[in-house]
């Protein structure tokens, strides 16, 4: 039962009350018996239906018997003349979704209401009938629905049009026959009717690009009066512009004049929709952007928060690709920093940070300092990321920006917020050499009072890498050793490893580090003690000032020479015995991902919190695997491994992809094969390659695959020699050859005799992009200036005709396999 209403006391004004508090399904079903009373109480029946609708919307499930009883009881309420109760009855029937047998009971009453003189009955009856009926009954009432679409009453017409939008998903053939009536409704003077009619007409024609283009062409001539319909038309116009982008000549953009004309519409929603559409045009120029930026600038000073928010959010997106076009709005956006709406203020701040110049940095930092304490962590993260980009854009301002990041790092905040700040400081340290010393000290001060174990361990690990390379590594020892006394076991173990890195990398600090490591031998945690013992034993327990052997450094801080997945599998299968575990017994070859797993693979998280990717994605793992194969062990250092290139379709009997491994004088093709036929076993699997179209390549070695059972991936390799230091290119034809043996499905054993067979694969190309290794350069200017003339290569490439500079740059990135850097500043860098 619902709780009775009580009078609120003054000291309880802040408490929230729900009229549905404590209601139960059983009690409400008992109350539903009032639907059967001879003298209906319309008000009480409406209250009971409200409770039933609440239960249904809260996820309460009714049994088949309960739903049927409620449905039949509700149908008896059609005898009431109360308009309010009748509307509740319509809602209840829609939510119950009766079965086909039950629909017949209520169909006659709904059809009677659909032809009633009361417009409210007609509109609601249309909605309910279209919701609960199937295709058979729909053909019987199609004539009435067509009449309703062109009805003079806008409520009835809108109800029929909205029902048509829903029916288009289940009965498209029937709805498509209403095109003439819907087209007539598009000319209606009622705003909602025109809006719904345009939406339905577009959905009917959406699979016909020519029909959509004709629809947009006819309506852009001024026949649409409804602001809502105008907004829809602008979106459809943008769609036509995007689809026709490839077929129009450069500089000829259809319908742009219409979008520009909508900027002078009297309705604010239409103006904004047109401005947003212009800013999102592919390859939009500064001249085309100017009118849109002008109206958005006017919205920045509007008294309506929704307009200010919409304008500043759109300008924020424009600033990512055209920062110079937004600079005229900077003065207006600075006034929004103090806006009461924190979302607007945050967007204004981040936009100013993207469009500001070097002279405005200090002023912005002062404004942001007072602003940060008033916003939530999610907004603070956005601001921190914008500040990081600004610092990389103006590296000379790193002191002010680094100090700002260190100050907010000491303030209260959640894990994601703190992690964003730490990530920003780490990136600045790596990319701006002058910021290393101050940035490391800021991180050291932070871990003195850090409540997040993950961040502490990450910072300690980073200190172990960068700290020994500074001018005075000894000043970081105190911060690291404090963690051994004051933190939990996880952080203490990480601190011990960091101390050992300082001892291994800085010989002068070795005696002091050894004293500290010996003290760690008495720690209460076994992991900390084991690490300290290992490092003392490996580095040399006397602690004398001697240079650490390179083999010791590689053992302690280098990567494993076996894939972690294989090591984990071997450890799980190892049985304790007198013989110790031998790491040399771990297989070094990397298994390809099974086809079933590849199909079922879902989207994985990214970032620091994501689990590490599998070994096949790393060059180190590929290099270890190739060096363990005698035929390829003398090829030298692996330069690059490509992403897998599929050589077969997804649903074929044999799945094959290839990874291209680039060496200085050789190229190795790793063919990852999977047999998807359970009744077959493949033996002596090899890929025969025709290199007649790759004249600079000579085949020098191969490694066949002895056996390929069902759904067990395997690899076969082929090596080619090429001129040293030359990015040779060529095309290779591939044929999979093997001996196939039938497998008994009951015993799983293969026949002794097999048949030679082959399977044609797709061609493979080695291109220039295979010889370019992508590198993340966050500060292009610094990286460019530090490179000498020996690193420069001049050549000419033909890109053909391109519509815009951005498209040309994208083509270069795609063709040459380059890594984009400072994407936001493309226009400034290349103009």
C-alpha cells in the first residue's frame, strides 16, 4: 500500500517523499478488483492503474495469469465516460502488450474510439492499435490510418504519423504505401505534424539516396515552416552534403547557401542547428566557418544557459581543428569562466586553452586557479588534459603550467583526477627535457601523502627509470626510502625495486643503497624481503663502488626472453619435484589467436587501467621468437613487425593471416594458419610464394609447419633477402600447400595416408609504410629542431587531387604509415 500523506515539518523540508513508497505487487493486484465494481469510481481506478504502471516500469514482472486478469479487468473500464480514466486505460493496454487472442477482445472498442467524435479518443486509440496489432489487422485499419494522417486535428495527425514511424520497423511494406498522405502532411501548418511527417517521409526513403536528395532539394526552397521540422531538414541536408562530397568538384558544395540562410532564421534552435551543421562539414574552410562562428559568438552572451552551453560546446569542437577561427570569441568566453553553470565554465576554459596564445597563458592560469575548487572531478580532468596540450604547444611556459599541476595535485580529489594529473606531469617530463628535474620533485612530494597505491607504485617505477639519469640522483633517495617505512607492502616492494635501480645505474650511490636494502631484509612482508635479498645478491653484497655488469642490469630490469602467456601456462602445469623449474623449457613461439576467440573478441578497455595486451603485439616478443628459430637467428635486430594482414575470408575452411617482420637485409613472412574443419588434419604446411613481381627480393629460407590439427593455430615462416638499408617494395602471390588426412570423428585419430592439396590465398604487398616506424612525438617543434640534416630524406609523391589540406595530410599518413603529431595545429604548421 502507498504510504499516507503526512504534513512535513519545517526541519524535514529537505527530505524527499515518494507516493509509491512501500507498494507491493500483491496488494495492488487486490486493489485492481475495483475495476469490476458495478459503480466505477474513476478517481480510484486511475490511482490503481498508476500503481500498476509504476510497478511495470520498475521492472516488476507479472505472470501470464496475473497479466491476463488485469487486462480483462481493464477492458471493462471502457464503459466509463471519464476522459482521464480512458487515457489511463490506453496506457495500461499498451504496457501489458496483450497476446493475439486477447487483442481481439479490445479491438472493437479501440476501433470504435478511433472513429469517435472526441479527438482525444481518436488519437490515443490509434497509438494503442498500432502498438498491439499485427500485420493482418493492420491491413484492415490501414484506410482509417491514411485518413488520420491528413486529419485537420493536429493531435490525431501526429498520433498517426508517430505510429507510422514505429510500424516502419515491423511492417515497412504497409507504411511505404502511405507516401502520398505523408507528403501531404509535410505541407501542414501545424508545427508538430510537419515535424513528424518529415521524419516519417525520410525514413521511408532513407535507403534511396536519390529520393532523399530530391526530398531535400524540394523542401529547401522554403516550404518548411515548423522550427522542429527545419532542424530535421538541416540534418538531412548535412547528410546529403556528406554523401555527395566525393562526386562534387572542389569548391562546389551543394546546399551550403541554404545552411547559411538558416543562420538568419527567427528561431534560435534553427540558427544553432545550422551553425553546428556548417562547423561539422568535411573540409570546411575558414571562409565558410565565419558566419557560423559569428552567430555562435552572439549566443555566448545570451541570457539562456542552454544557448550558452550549446555555443561554447560547438566552439570547443571547432577549436580542435580550426583554433584560429575561434580566437575572435576569446573575450566572450573569458566572461563565461565565472558562469554559474560549471559545465559552461569548464568548456569555456578548455576552449581558451586550445585557442590562447603564449602571452595569455599566465592570465588564464590565474583565472583557472580560483575556478578549479568549484567544479567536479570529471570537469577537472578535462581541464587538466587541456593544460597538458597547452604546455606541449608552448614548451617555454612549462614552469607556470607545471607549478599549476603540482598545486592541484596536493588538493583533494578522486583517483581518476589524480591519475590524470600524474599522467600529464609524466608526459611533460618525457617530452620537455627542461621540465624533468622539477617534475620529478613534484611527483616525489606527491607520494609523500598519496592515498592511492596504484599511483604510488607507478610513480616509483617512473622514478627508477628517469631518476638515475638526472644531474643529482641522490636527492630522490630520501623520498623513495620513506615509502619503505610509511606505506603498505605493495608500495614498499615497489620502493625496494626502485632503490635497486638507483644502485645498479649510479655506481656512486651503490654503498648507500646497499645500507638501505639491508634494512629491508627485516621487513614484515615476504615480498619485500625477497626483493631485497635478490637485489643484494645480484648486485654484489659488499656494496663497493664498482660498475654494475650489463648482464646484471639486463637480468634485473630487462624484459623476459619468453612470452608471459607461455610462462604462465608452464608454471601452472609444473609439478613440484626435486628438479627445479627450468625457464629454458618454456616455449618461445607465440601462438596465434584461435579463430573462435577472434570472432568472439569484444571491445577492450584502453589506458593505464587496461590489462596488458598479448605478446604478439610487441616487437620484443616477435624478436625473441624469431631469434629462437635457427634459420633466422643471424638476421640481426628486428626493426618492425606489421599488424596481421588477412589472406582469407572470415568464413573459409582455412584461416590465414600474415605478419611482415622487417630486418635490415631481410624480410620474414610469418603465416598464422588455422584449420577450421574438424574432420581434417593438415601436415607439412607451407606457403609457396611467387615473387616475380618483387624483383629485389630473393627467397633464402623457410620453416614449414609439421602438423595443423583442427582449431589449433600454428605458424609457418618464409624469409627473403633484400638490398641492405633499401626500402624495397614488391607484390607476392601466395598458395597454401599441405597434405590433408581424414580424421575419424569417433576416435580422433588420423588416417596414415594423405593427399597433397593446395589453397589459393590473397596477394601480399610490401610497401613503403612497412619501413616506417610510428613514434609518439607530442612536441613536434622540439623533436624537429633536435634532428640533424642526416635524418632528412627528400622525395616526391603524387597524391592526386585533394579537396583540402587535411585530406592530403590524411593521405600521406595512410600511404606512408606515419604517426600524426599535433593534429590540432595542422593548419598552422602547414600554412
